[in-house]
C-alpha cells in the first residue's frame, strides 16, 4: 500500500463522479435497458375527489405496441404499505387530482404514452375542498409536527407579556405551495428474476425503498435489491419511497418482463410531495432597548386526506432568540389535495421567513439596526430545552457577514436610494438548521495489493458524497483520497440512512471514520496482509443512540441587495451573501456548492416560485418548468458563500454539521426585507412578483 501526503477534509477536492456525469457515463434509474424491457405510463385522475366507476381500455389496447393496462381491477394485490401514498391501483377511490388510476404498459415509451391517451376513465365525483384559510372549520391541533416535534410548546405567559410590552409586532405571513422539481424526474426500472426483485430507483435512500417494497409485496428484504447509484437531485421529494418504485415492480410482476417507469414532469407535482402552504401569525414583544420579552408563532397549514403531514414551521422560533415567554402552535386541516412532504429545509425555510420578517419589522419599529437587534437577543442556552449549545456561531456570522457585505455603510431609511428607475435596498436575516444524525454501518477493506475500499449504502444526490467519504476515510488511514475506492448506492452494501435532513455526511461519515480507523489499527499489526486482505466493519448504533446533553444546530446569516423596477415592479437580486457556522467544513468546493445552491432555491422561494391550486378543478396550476419558474443564471448574478471556523467537539469524529439545507433558510426573508427597504412597502406573502408590488409603486 503506497501513501502520499493526505488531503485532509476541508481540501477542495474535485468530485470524483464529475467526469462521468458530464460525459454521460453515469447511469441513472431510467438509463437501464434490460433485455425485453417494457415501458409504463401512468394515468392520473382528472377529478379532485370521488371514485372510478369504469375504465374502458379497448382503444388503449388497440394501440400498436401496448402490452397491457393495469387498473384497480387487475393490478397485483399489495400487502398494507408502510406509506398510504403507495397503495396505488388497490381500490377505486380518488383522494385528490392526479392520483394514479391506471398504468399503460407497452413495448415503447411512445406506445405507452399514446395508449394512456386512449384510455377512457369514468368517475363518480364527490364534493371537495382544496382551499386553505386561517379560519377553516376543519382545523385541528395535531399531536406532533414533522420530525416528531410537539405541535404546541408554551413557556411563561405570552399574552400577558405581549400586553405589557413597550413595542409590539403582530403580523401574518403567507407562503404558497412549492415543488421540489429535481432535474431528474422520479423513475424506476424493475426486474423480477427467480423470485428476486431488483429495482433501480431514483431515491435518496435505497434502504428505505427496499423496506417499503418488502412490506408492500410481502417479501423478505433479502429477496430485494434496490440500487440508487446516481440520483439527479431530490431536495426531499425522493426521501421517502414514491409510487414509481411500487408501480414498476407491480407491472414487472404482472407482465413477467422488466418494466421502466418515468413520471412525466407534469405529473410530479401531484405524486411526489410538495412544500405545504402556510399562514403564519407572528407576534413579538420587546422593551425599548429591543430585548424580546415575548415570542408567539402560530402556524396554519394543510395536509391531505391520505395521510397527515404537518410542516413544522413554528419549531425554529423555539430555539432562535432569548425570550422569557414563548408560545408556538401548529394547526392543520385535511383537504382534498396531494400529500405534502419534505422540501429542502422543511419547517425552517417556511418558518424562518415569517420570524425573520417579523424581526425586521420590530427593528423598524424600534429604529434599531436589524443586525444589532438580533445580537441583543442572543440566548445563553437553547430557549426551548435549556440545554447548552454545542456551539452557536450566529453572532459571528452576523458580524462577519455585515463586514463582508458593507452593511453598516447603508442608509437605513426605506426608499432612500435610487439608481435611475431602480429602487435599491438591503436586507438581512438569520438562519438555523438542527444537527441530525442517524445510525449507519460501513465497512473498510484493504487488499493484499494495497487497494483500499469503503462500502456504505449512502446516496449521492448531487452533493459529492463519494468524494467527502473518501476524504474522511483517507484522513483516518493516512493516505490520499485518490487511493480510496468508495462504493455506495445499493442495498447490497452495509445499511445506511437516507440522504436527507442535512444528516447524510454526518451519519455515513461517522461509520466510515469508525471502520477506517479500525482498519488502520489492524494494518499496523499485520504485515504482510493475508491473501484475502483485511476487512473491518462499523456500526454507530451506540453512538447515535445516545441523547446529547447539548443543543446542536448550524447557524447562518444572509445579506441581500435588491433592485426594484419602479415602473414594472420587477425585482432583481443584485447581491446575495451568506456566512455559515456549520462545524468543520469537510470539502470547501462541495460545501460552497451546497450553500450557494440553497441560496438559489431561496431566491426562487422569494421571487418566482408559485403553484396554487385551481379551486374549480382541484389541480395545481403550474405543472411544468415553463409555468413553475425556478431561478436561472440571470437571476443569480453575485452569490457568495463563506463560513467561520467552528471547532465543535460535541458532534461526531469529523466535527461536521449538515450544510445541505441551511443555505435556503434565511434567504427569502433577507430578500423580502431588502425589498421593503428599497420600496418602503412591507409585503407579507411570497413570492414577491411584479403584480403584487406594482400597487405600492404607482
């Protein structure tokens, strides 16, 4: 085994799969072409609620190349799935517009699509409700919100504290439904052979998909292999098992041939989750020095009739700022809508938009600099739990960001700066995201010829997981990362959790570090190596099962400069800067990409992304990338991401925190606060489109 000067974590090592991706060598779930493969096309429901009364397939089956049509009358029967959204083609119910009601299987994709267009489905329609209001009669308080957080938390007497506060803010903020829209659509290729099911799935966690398929088809997990070798983005929408894996497996079992299914983009909005819309009332009370005395954050959101999912948008208010009195509440109503789910920084992205906008309003009411207001309300311990922070770098991020951005040079007066027809403004917002970690296993192997191999069922969703895991292993082994092969993305490898909640690297890396450290110790004892080499395995069940006595969070500060066209209402982000306290940065190149990627999504949340539901038909109104506007290069002129050095000894052996989501958390609020500074108008509903701004500019 040869060694070179190791590139320790932190070095900007180039992603090792980069060349494969740009040359087309990397294979995704839909790239597989098994011999005899059939193609499937889903037929979505065209009513908002009701049941299917008839499916007439004669014309569809007459299309050349169409093999068969699956409906609830002839589809393979599933055992009870672990997620109700996977119970597709099992009965005649239609819980929402877009629910799959049939599957056309053909020799070619074109034939399957044509056959789906010739399928005639009849319905019995039921009354439906798809409109969220803050006084909806179906509102209730759930037991908990997403992530297992209690739906309600109360400290002190908020109402009394608010009534006695010298300065108060009472404002309601609204966010619309948002969609993940990864570059790679949700896809699966399924093959049954000798009683064994192999599924290549576009997923953020193949272990979870295998568990879901085992339960749905009543199989031992050992009879299922799920591969997610390369995944073209997910942002949460691929974090749970999605219908494409189940439908492809059903079709393959029914036909006896491999089947490939790719959801067309117009269908994604209704079958793979979305960020739920919210109505958020934030009330803040403070003394004349800007010290908070009361924080109240109340959330109204929606779920589906299929299952309960409650966006945890009030949770960040429990940990952000010191206040002796606090009340955070989630309420939800079940509507006839697709099931909401995870979207990058669920809870934090929505909730921090409202909280940080309200903090800006409080600063304005006090005549206090918004950065200084935040600094005056730094807590000594986590307000919700009383636990000490493992580290809390928010103040450092605010100060460093202000210096880099030139914050203190600005004229604080609203609508005071203009360049021609452009009204100029700057805004700031804080960001936070919890440190999450899950049990993982990994193995490390040294061959007799010196080759080193790490195996862990991690998933690379575009973040550079292979590269960072190689760096972690290389540091433990004292070799260059190029000397370490990393195998990921298959359930044939050691079990690992999904890529989600900014927890992937911390979870997998801990197991990899443990296995590689053990291997290094074994190598020091064995020379020469045995013929079959040496393998060590690691399981972090004990380490991750212990509850930390510390409150562990990443923090950040976002600064934005916007220009608002006084004639058209167009908003442009001239500059966007983020500074983060996220533990030890393991790869400067991939980290910067993650931070800036999050900020780009925050621009979309603030300015362009909007998808309402048509109350007459019950369907989403923006169903493709022509109507659902994600930011493009022209929207992202000057984005900078920086971080502070943070030595946190209470995390994991790498000292790392998650970085995939915190970049989006404060961006929308910073942009909204900048627009208010530019125009003097406080808008409290996203996105800030020209039509919403124009009435305040005329």
